[in-house]
C-alpha cells in the first residue's frame, strides 16, 4: 500500500554544502577509523576484537572470542556503511578491505548457514538457546542489511550469497509448526523484509511477519526460555515484558515502551510489513505508536527514549532535559520509522520528524572531527553535576571516544552514507522532494526525469529544483513544506505560482514539464520561540529557539559560566547573524535580548532577583560540545 | 562560650494550639504504637523484634537476633521520647513499661558495660571489629541520650547507671594511646557531651572530642579496617570518604557532604563541643558548614540531603524537587544543629532555620493520624512518575507505614516531646523567647522569672508574653523577630514601644519588670511570594508561597489533576482565608489568581499555550498527602 517509494542509492547523488561535508567526514574519517578500531589498531582505544573474532571463527587466526555477545554487529554496520560510501565515492582500497572481511565472514559461516562468532568460537553448545539475550538474530539481521546494501549500492552478491544461507537457516528453523521464536533485540524483521525486496523470495517476508506476530503472544517466550535454559549472558529480567516490547501483540500496542532502539527497529519493520502486505492493522498500530511518540514522548531535538533505565521510553510527557537518555541510535531508528511511514502515507508530519531527527538528534551524536560520539544527547548540561552525580553518571559533557562495542557511531555512519535514500521519492505519476538536500536524482516517472537540487538549507529557506526531461512530460512535482514554516512562495520558472494543491504538508504542481523548468520553494526562515506542552514539567517557564528545522542551544562558550541565571525576555529582540564558531566554521547564530539574574547570595528571597540586561547567544544544538567542556541548555527560563 | 542556654525540660510547659496537638499525637498515638511495633504486636507491620532482641540478650527469652544491625536504636529513641512525654504528661502505666524495658537492658548488658544486642546475641566474636558499619557506638549513643533524658526529665537514674558503664567502657577503649576509633555513624559524640553535662564527668567530654578530632585524619580508619576485618555487614565502600564525613579533619570541613543525618549529628556535636570548650576553631567550622547548608543546600521547607544516593548532601544549588531525598531525620538533625548554634550565638538566622524546620520539613514527616511517616519529603509529586519510575522509586506519594527499622518516626517523636527545650533560653541577665509557642517557662534570671506565652502562631502573628515576678526585677527580655517579617510592633503593657535594641534579629527590652507586665510582639503576617536563587535550576521560572514560617503547596485535592499546567500570575491577587480541609481541621488557605495552560495537544508550539484564568489554592506544606494520593507542587510556574 505504498503511496510512494524512495529512490534507491544508485539513483541519487548528494552534492550539498551541509550534508556532503558530513558524508565526507563519515567516509574520510569514521569508516577508516572504525576499521582500525575493529582491527585493534588504535592505541588507547578499548579493545574491540570484532574482526579477530571472525578470523578465529574462519580458522584464519587462533585465539578466544572477546567482546560483547553482539560484537559481530559492529562489523555488519561497518560493512553496510562501506557499501553506501563506495556508492558515493568509489575507493578500490576500501572495497578490497571490505571484500577481505566478507571473505572471512564466508569462511566463518558454518555449513548450515549459521554465522555468529560468539557461539561459533566460544559457546557452540548454546546456539539459539537464549533468544532473549544472545543477539544472534540481531547480529545476523545487521549482516543481512549489509548484504542488501552491497547488492543495492554496488550490485555485489558476495555477502548476499553468504547471508541468504543464514536467512534460509533462520526461515527453516523458526515459524508456525517449527521452533517458536522471536528476537530479544529486534532487527532481523527489518533485515528479512529488505532481503525479500532484493531477492523476491517470499519466505523472508513470511518469517519477518511471523516474528512480528508471534511477539507478545502468550506464554511469553523469554519467560518460558528462562525456566529451562542453562545459559545466562546478562542479568536481564524476563518478566520485564515492556523492555523488549513483548508485553502485548504488536498490533495492539499503542504506547511506545521499553528500550527505544528495539522499539524503533520494530516499528520500522511493522511499517515496512504494512506496506508490503497491505496490512491495515499493522498500519493502524504504526500510526498509534507514531502519534504517541511524536506528541508525547519526543524531545524538541527529536530525541526519544527519555530514561537511562533500560535506555527506554518513559511515560508520556516525562522529558527531563538533564537526566535524559535520548540515545543517538534511537534517533536513527526514528529516522528509519519516519521514512517507512512516509512511504506508506505522504504526510508532512513524517517528513517533519525525519528532518527534525536529521538536523538535530542524530548529528548531535558526532564530534566535528568524526572521532568522538555522544550516546546520550542531553538538552541540559550542568558543570559539576552532569557526568558527576550518580543520577547523571550517564551524561557526558563532552563526546567520549568509541566504546568497546560502539553502537551509535556506525549507526550514524550507515545513516549518513545512505542519506540519499531519504530525500527523493516517486510514485506512478509524482516526483517527491521530501527533504531539501542539494544533488541530483533520477526518477522513472513519466519515462525518466532527472531533478537537480540547489540549496543552502538548513541555513537558507530557498531551494531550487531544476528539471531535466528529454521532451515535455506530464507529471506531478511534489515538495514538502515543513511544519515549522508559515510563509512560503512557490516559484515556477521565475514566476510566483499560486495555483497548486497543498495536501498534508506537500505542495503539488501538476503540469507539463519541459527541460530546464525550475521550481523554487522559498521558505521564510525566521528564528522562532518554542514552548513545550504544559504537561512537560521539565520545561515549565522556559523557551527554546529554532530557526527552520534547526534547534538552537545556549553554551557556556558563548554565554559565560552561569547559564542557570540567564533568562530570555519574552518580547526581547531575536536576531540572526552569521558568525565564526571557533574552528567549526561560520554559522547563523541567534541572539536574543535577555537578562542575567544577579545572585544576591540569598538562597530564597521574597523579591524577584535583580537582573541586568544581556544579549544571549544561541548556536545550533548539533554543534554543542565541540568547543571545550561546559554547560549547555536548550530550554532557558523566560521572563 | 555559650551566649545563652535553653531551659531544661523540667522548666517548661507547652500549652499551645499548634504544638500541643502534635505532642498529644505523639504521646497518645506514636509512642504507644511504636511500642507495639517494637514488641511485634501490630498485624501487617514489618517484624521489628527490637524488644525481643534485648530480652534474648538478657536471658529472658530464647531465640535469634533479628533486624538491622542498628535495631537497638529504635528502642533507645523510643525510651528518649518516653522520658520527655512523661515530663509533659505523667502516665504510670507507660512509665512502668519503660522501666521494664530498662530493666531488660540492664540484664542484657555485659559485665564490662558492653550493650549491643546484635553482637551479644548474634556475633560476639566481632564486637568493635567493624566501626565503619556495625553501629555499636551509634546505638549506645542513642541509649545514652535516652538515659540522659530520663535523668533530666524525670530525675531517674536507672538507665543512666546502665549507660554510664557503657560510656566508661567506650572511654576506656578509645582514645589517644588506646584503640584508635571513631564511629561509622556519628551520634556517640552528642551523647557523650550530654552525658558529661548531666554527670560532670570530664572523660566523657574528652572522648567525644577525641572522636571528633580523630575523624578525617590519615590513614583513614575505615580503609585500614577494611583491609583486615573479617566481618562485612553492608557493602559500604570504605573509599567513599565523604559519605561519613571522614574526608578531612572536621575542623577543616567547609561544605556539607555525605549522609545528611550523619553530618547533622556531627555538626551538632561540634557546636556542643565548641560551647563546652570555647573552641574557636570548631565554632568557625560550624559557621562555615551552617552557611554552606543554609545558603546553598537547603530546600525552602528546610529539607536537607538532596540526593537519595547515600541519603546525602549533593552539590551546591542542586535541589531537585522531584528526585529529592530530604529525609525527615535530616531535618530533625538540622533542628539539633540550629539549637546548638543558637546557644553559641544569639542570631536570628539560627532561630529562623529552627522554625523553618519545625513548621515544615520535620512535621511534614508525620501523617495527621500519627501512624504513617514520610522518610523522604518531596517538593513535587507527579502521579504516574513519583514512586513509579526507577529514578523516583524512593518518592512516596503517600506516607508509608513503619519500616522494619524506622529511623524517622521515633526521631520526630523525641523531637516533638522535647520541643519545650527549643523555645526558651536564658543568660545571666536575659530571658530569651526564640520561638512563638504558648506555655509557661521558669527562668532563673534575676532570682526567678516566669513567663507565660499566649499565641496562635503560626497562623497569627501576635504573641503575648506575661511576666510573673514576685517583686520588680531588672533584666532584659529578648524575643526573636523572624527573618520573614518586615513589619512588626512591640507593645509593652498595652502601649507600642519604640525604644528597644534590635540586634541580630532579636528585639531586646532592658528594663525593670513588674509582676503582670506584658510584652506583645505583633508580626505582620501576609502571604508572600518566594523566589529561589537563580542557580537553583529546579526552580527556574517558578514561585513558591509562604505565610509566616509556613511554606505552602498546591495539591491535586484542591487544584485538580493536572498541576503541571497551572501558573501563578506574578501580579495576581494573593489572599488568605480560613477553610476546613477534609478531616484535618480549619486552616488559613492561600488563594492566588493564576492560569491553567490549555493543552492544545501539540507537544511543542511556536506560540505560548492559551490560558484560562483560575484561582489556585495552596495549603500548608506539612499537611500534604493527608487527603488521598495525588500530585503536589511547592514551586509553581509563574507568568
């Protein structure tokens, strides 16, 4: 029931001031750096052993398994990002390196298709014995995604052939009338649906559907399993049913609960499945969950999964800025989910959240040098508190280095390198521009259309689309008008066009297009004050600032040490001007008139504290923490 | 170096609408109820076994020790409260019950004076082997306090004779040239100083001084002990030096850190010691610690010890209202500390904090029926969050029943029954009224003066002191003018008096007093808006309300379910009127004009949310949670 489908990575080319720079960072730094990490070549980094585990399993090396039970997933996510990166920028040396890794994976794979180095090397007697904790389906799922990426991005079958054998094993083993099962960490569902799409093999889809539908049925698999299994990897509580979303059948779920990455991957698979099978029940569940997340459980930055306890969704409106979790990976998962919903239904609300995630909660994860990463993404950092007090132990005031098994960095890498597949879409008769990203895209609509996009988004609201067609063609050109924008112009071939349909946040231009036609969308982009729903108690009395899709924040580097004493005037002048930020480059900075409360030394006073006027300076949130350690606030008191 | 000393319990009689009712509750309900608890007669209550432990140790019964290592302290605190209660209201049956308990304690005591049922019954080989965790000095300290109370309040020596033997043992064992030691939980220091005062035996003072001065010296005792001892009661970390304030010598400490009750008992002992020994160094340390607590680490309710992690002081200005700890016992300890500081220096700031604790953070601990108690005292309770989410597991939205070893209820009981010793003081030539509590007090100033006090404080600002002297006498009459009051009248014999000294928050009237003279202090008592220091980030954008010393709060019972959406208008009318509160009686209630933000359903909006005018109703904070389970806020958003 897809309304439109996104273009494949082979159909798009990004050439964009904002995103190309980030892609270059991933391709030039993150991907090579992660290889060195996985190969244990970085001095001072935590031991990874991820590649060595495969070499040992393959008989190429000797030794013991080392690392987390899901250590293989790092290699998988790296390979997936490599595939996309090679599509963006061919690199024979990198490709050869990946091929060698794939060859090793092939050798490590067992006769029956099984591939998981933890169990092959360390504990062969317990394969499949602990679906709750052992992450086999998760790791194989990631490797299947990598295999699909190699096929889609480069046309290469080597990893696909390996992982089809693994997928066949999974499909043979699990299902109605076979072994009962579903994964402790969802991922395999998404992977099998992707594999189905690239191979056309229906059993992959069927098994994905089985995993989705079996989940949450009684008796609970993980409770049953815990009664008999003699393997215990973590101390996970099988009775905590919400953690892995096994508390009720997925079609009945209506509130996002539990581990936010597990949840996001599952919702993504549900949406994918709905679009493949025209399953209204699943689509309805997706809509309910989407609605719950985006109207009750999401930070203004797109962060989701508010609590570090279980890295989980919390309860509605419980969005603390300081003891927050908001894992980078959970925002990546929300981008996945948004993309799938946008395929099902072309609605601006999905594109709005997609851009919110992309410009804020995802890229905030990565240091400007590409070498350090946030896992949690706070909206308030307090020197001497964040990362110091026990409740705040998980809050980093600076991006830490890679962890032993670093889930977030490779997730950011695979998302950014595949960004091209999030921007443009098409249906039978319509070309869609969902995001404003410079580049070129080839559509099959109307026999073939190419659109070249130029933009300085998100810093400027004007985007120009240039249409290349051999001869005039009839088709619809649709472009998203972001929800943050209240004033825009549509300009066709230099003249303002007032005849268009505006449906669900999209402008539709239905006409005969000639070669060289241009569409310009000019979005008025003023800095804006934002207020949180009154039920969000963390934000009472506070205001946040955005400009376009970009959330801003106040850093100590610009506003001095005591951010707590700053207040923004509700009616104070709010301006934007470009400014260099240390070594980060030049950016539009917001300034707002405000006040600094003068600390009289009293702890409590029966008079409001005196103030002195100040000019507050806000910088894009995703850039925070790049200029030394210090306080930061997104929400600031308003007076 | 005492400037004045408080009257003993035998010199005072409280007769006061506010406090007599609370004392009656303690005497009529809490004390008998606690006996039943300790004797395991309350169905459904957690097993205490506290009395049975003593009976077993005494050979009166057979069985095993049961309970916490500090289970004895419950009996000690009960006895102390009983002593004071018998001074307020003789009760031969209760006295006989206490005498039987004391007799058992005497039988349980070992030949050498040792008395601790955990070690006598359960683990005799490890007496004194674990000063860090074993609480022997803590339990004996509490029992010494009870013994002193029996002597002071009733003139009875029975428990004193027992506990002097224990104190002698402690003094023989610990000290310079003897065994090195200090307690893991301070208490013995206060106790030994009280014992010194009542007996005149200087070694008790010397040993208390030894414990204070040895603390925080290197090498750390608990670290050393942990290397060799073969007993482990808890999993306490000996390297967490701040927890029990062993991080530096006590005279050098300048920030309140660690477990707030341990800290409060130690500061109290330091102040006591300073006054007994004219020790300027200790007094300076007390002033610094007092200043740190009261200007940087205290809730507006007097709550201290902001974090549940270690039930500890946190860092300056870190005063979350929701994940707060603020243990009732820590407020009791602050009242102890304030009373000692007020003996050293007659300054209004000490009396202000004393009354803040008494009218807010201490009595908030007790349910109106005297049977349920708060241990933590939140300033913000959110239905579905407090007591539910992991970070909030320790926050009770209703007072729970007694715990197995319930530290707070008997602490409240002993404080309230000894309240008479906090109200009136005297020096050579001055009679002091530190608090406004109705009753009668006998001073030795000028050959003997009796003052009778009538007041409806804290609900009314007017207090009348009536002086009884046989014949005219010269002395100073001093009365505290609370820091919250900016407008007052002093009326002597019906005429306003403008000739008085105002020194450090006290009015001094120096004259010849005749029998029947009256002093009236008439404090203007208007409801007041309060603002927190800008560094207290939890209170940004918020206002709290007080009237006189009483902090108010907004409860769901009066303001509906969604307290988060309420805002008080900065300039809105603020009124007071008397109203019945369910079964609690009639109280002055505050009403303030405000707004309810209308939830548009949006999570974030670029417009402030619409509002509708409402009248907000605030009730005294200490009464909260007596009318069913629901939300509560002290600090409320202001617009």
